C-alpha cells in the first residue's frame, strides 16, 4: 500500500532508485521508487500550500516559491534524474552517455516564469497533470470542507494542497523528462458565488425580520447622533431650512409694514400741507414727518442690508426680531459643534 511521505525527510541521493525503462508508445519510461520503503513503492509527497497559476484541461501550473523547501527538493530530484540517466546509460541504452549530454536534453518539470519584481525573485511553476486512466481524470479533488468536487472546480488563482506522485522518467531521443502527477488536490480557497443567488419570496427580504435579530436595544440608542448619522443630518438640514424660511418671511413682513408706515407718513404730510395751517405749525409738523420718513427709510435699508449680508444690526425696529435671530444663530452654532466629525 502506497503512503504519503514527508519530502523534507526523504534522502533523494540514497533512497531514490530507477527501474529499467520499458517501452511506452514511442517513448521509454523508467519508474522511480523509494528504496527506503520495504515495498519499494512509488513516491507520493504532500505539498505545502501552492497557488494555481494556470489550468489547461488536466494540466496545472503550480507556483513554487524560489526559496522554499519544496523548490530545493524538486531541484534535488532533477539532479538525481540526470545523474541516474548517465550512470545507467550503458545498461539502458548499450552505450555510455556523459552527464553533460544528459543535461543538454533534460527537461525539468520546473518552469522559469517572468521575474517577480515586487519580491525581487525568480518565479517558478511546477508543471503537473491530474492523474487519469488515459480517458478520465482519476485524481481526487476536494473542497475546503473535504467534500469531493469536480476537477472543473479548480480555477486560476486557487490556493491548493496537492498530493504529488513522482510518475517516473520519460526518455526519448530528443529529451529526458521527470514527470509529476497530481493524485489528490484540496482546494483551500473559499468558494465564491456564481450567478444570481438571491432567493425571492423566502421572507428574508423584510427589514423588520433583520431588526428583530439585532443584538442591541435600539430604543436605548435614540438620540445618539453617531448611531444614525444620515437621519441626523437630514433632520438637521431640514430644521435649518425651515428656520431660515421662517426668518425670511418675518423680514419680508417687517419691510412691508415699514413701507406702509412710510406711505402713511407721506400721506399725512401731504394732507397737512393741503389744509394750510399756520406757518409755525406747518414747519414743525413737516419737520417731524420728514424725520419719521428718514427713520423709516433708514430702517428699510438696514433690514435689506441684514438680508444680503446675513448680519444682525442694532436698530430700534429690529430689536425683537434681532434677538430672535441671534438666539437661532446661537442654536445653529451649538448644533454644529455637536455634529459628529465626518
């Protein structure tokens, strides 16, 4: 029975042995075994967490850290394959093949990709194929809950743990290659939703249902500005607009009243002049009326200035209205200080 071994504890130079190649279609295959195992079983190792850089059918490209222990192990296996091919060349091929010649035709299962500029290191991938029987994938693929899933569930970028099988050494006239297969694969990445998944008519769309399950007592949070900032700001802005509108109406009404007073004063002056009283009385009354008209005009201009500049000026007709406006402005200032920082 085959067992999964810890590759960090496997002595590649001493424990890996190569069977004599046998013909496989147009190639020759030498199976690699672990002689430290009494049953001389095929080598199975468990990888650390790796990332799927690319998947093409049953073929996977698995990202291998340049400075990781798995990378060192795979490089040792490559070196052992080159050495064993040269050492056994006389027995296998009937002639001696130097190590340098084997190196020239050897194809590593490690592929050097573009350099990772952020980490300032070379990027390598392990080319491996999902185990199959020649027609169907036989490798077991599992999700993070150890439930078996379809091999189609594997996606680029998935974080996985693989049981890798050292399939053997493939030999042709043009190349020598070490082959790794994936016997089992666990997808560690949390699955994502695909397509539309919201259920209608399930009763879960009601806001009331969600509020009932809320663990805080919302009744005790009433009045806390930071609990519901949006509602607070809306109420604040609406209240501010209402006060401004009310003040604007009061100012307009006051201006209208002053305009009426001025008209009445002018009418009074005209009537007195028409009635032709004695000269002293006319002069005195006319002066008083003109003074009143002047005061009215000053008050109107003062109110108009206050409307345009939004400032409170001290004047006798504006006394009560000015006090009310000052109180409102103080209220605005207090409320702005209490407003939560955005």
